[in-house]
C-alpha cells in the first residue's frame, strides 16, 4: 500500500461502455431483489457472492495486485445499493479482508464521500467507474449523515494476501465462485 495514505484511488477502474453496462446491471439487480437486504436499513440491496460480481473478483485481481504490489487471494464480492436516507456507519472489515476494493458502479450524481482512516481520516469522492483500495481489516470506513440521492451502487471486492497456508480461505471457504456462503467441500 502507499506509504503516505491509507488508500490507493484508481481512476478509470471501469471505462466507457463498461461503466454503463455495470450501472444498468446494478439497477436491474436492485430492482429485482426480493430477499437480500441490509437488515438494519431502509430497503438497501446487499448481495454477497452474485455470479456477475464474483466474476469481477477474479477479473480485476491482477490489476489490483499490480497497483499494490502484493499477491492476492480472492475472497468475496458484496454488492450494495444505497437509497435516499441510507446510512453507512464507520466499521472495519473482517480480519481476513486484508485488501478491500470499493467501486462506484453508478449513482445519480449526488455526492456522499467515503471516509477512510482511524485517527487521520480522508474524505474521498468516488465518481462512477472509480475505485478505492485500502486495508479493510486495518482502517475504518464509512460516511457522514444520510444519502440524499435516489441511488448509489457500490461493489466491494475483498482479498487476503496470498500465503500457501491460507489457501483454505479462497472464496471465503465457498466451493467456488457464485456459490452460497459456507458450503462444505
């Protein structure tokens, strides 16, 4: 990771038509969602391990590895939709989630900066198609107040640093990508 900051911001993580395709998929996924919601929220979609989003967990791994100069073990994807009135309290990810990549998959243009850090906190705008990579298990992240827009689609990709002894944690212990959590092999 960068020495001076708690994060690396990746502009153009998704480019051109890819941004629009992902935005439309996210909108449709949220509209069709009937069972995967944030349990404390007001109708925000929260989907773990969607096959399309798990594909990005693998597809973007090499790109992220090059940015942070570490070998990564893919763990999980979590898709989130925020709606008017949503909150995102400050929290730290699981100890296994050594690298977290938060990607803006699309929004309605209303600003709601992501804040990352512990004692020193950085407030970051995350435009459509851009990503922020940080140590999710070390740094807190969240947002102030409530979201005032109509929708914001975010994808979190989680990785651990690859070590031979932690191979059992690949895909968060799932049998394969796109499969339900915590299956036994």
